[in-house]
C-alpha cells in the first residue's frame, strides 16, 4: 500500500497516519517529523530548515525530495508506506511520481482530509496549550500568527495537488471535521473498497 495523506496544516494527517501504522504495519513517512528531527540533531538540513519552519513557510523542494528519496529505500518501506505531509507542492508531486516509477512502484491512493479553516486554527492552539500544560515543548509554528502563514502556503502551493490527483483518478476525500475515530473509519472503508 502506497498512500498519500493530503490536507491543510492541522487537518489530522499525522494523527491518522499513526493509526494506519498500527493497523497495517507499514511506516509513516512524515516530512514534518523528519525535518523536526533534523533540526533537533543540528544537521546541515536542520539548520537550513529551522527558520523556514518557524516562519510557517515550506522548506525547499530540493531538501524535502532528498530526505524522502533516502527514506523510501529503507527496508521497512518494502511493503508500502504512508506519505504524511508529502508531497506539498507540484514539484514534489512530480518528484514522488518519478521516485516510485524508478523503483517499479506506483501510488494506490491519495486521501484528502477536508477540514474548515476555523477548526484548524482551534486544533493548533489546543495542541500548543496541551503541550505547555504537560510541560512538553511547544512547536514554534503552533501559534495563530504563524498558522496564518502555514495556511496561506497551503492554499498557494499545496491545494493545487487536489486537482492534480483528481485528474489522475487517485483522489478520495474524507470528512476531516468528524471525530478522530470517525475519520479513521472513513479511511479504512476507502482502503477496503480499493482492495
Ligand atoms: P507537519 O508536521 O506536516 O504539520 P501539520 O501540517 O501541522 O500536521 P497534521 O496535518 O499532521 O496535523 P496533526 O495530525 O498533527 O508540517 C510542519 C512544517 O514542516 C510545515 O509547515 C513545513 O514548514 C515543514 N514541512 C513538512 N513537510 C514539508 C514538505 N513536504 N515540503 C516543505 N515543507 C514541509 O493534527 C493537529 C492537531 O489536531 C492535533 O493536536 C490532533 O490531536 C488534532 N486532531 C487531529 N484530528 C482531529 C479530529 N478529527 N478532530 C479533532 N482534533 C483533531
């Protein structure tokens, strides 16, 4: 199973990807997590990505494409993977298609999590408050000001992927406004219907 989870920031891509990992035993390839790990480790990629992420903008296609290409060659990706938060631009979409074709693979499905903007900002603020209350680090980009920029970037650069994948017959939408469990049920139904 090769799956893309698509949607605006805070739509629940990471949340649903984790559940898919548990149920299907394939890895979650989250470019957000990979970039945050690089920032934490202080690598060259992390140094280049940090300011961009903190400002709510998208990291360069070149950096992101390179980290994903390296990751999908790991042995745990043999059975499939969930691309969470990647691709986020048309250049990245083109790159993933080439990456898969070079390896004799193709995408099975692109699942769009549809959530309205007001709910998104509420989720992000809640996540920041919960992390702070638990004494955990709060993501620098989880605040309303930076979130506005993340959303602008989404509409400008990522939303065009919806039409792109629709035209390829790969796009399926789920109601991301539903509860986390309901969203999981909708996704599982799509996967079962695609078998
Ligand atoms: P990501 O880490 O991908 O962050 P995200 O869009 O906020 O996450 P997601 O949609 O997964 O939301 P989540 O499940 O956590 O990206 C962060 C940054 O990294 C980007 O801004 C960019 O700078 C950089 N980046 C990453 N990928 C890149 C790429 N390909 N190219 C360039 N730059 C890239 O859910 C959010 C919250 O909502 C959680 O608290 C969750 O509990 C809650 N929630 C989830 N589902 C819910 C539901 N159904 N109901 C109620 N709450 C829900």
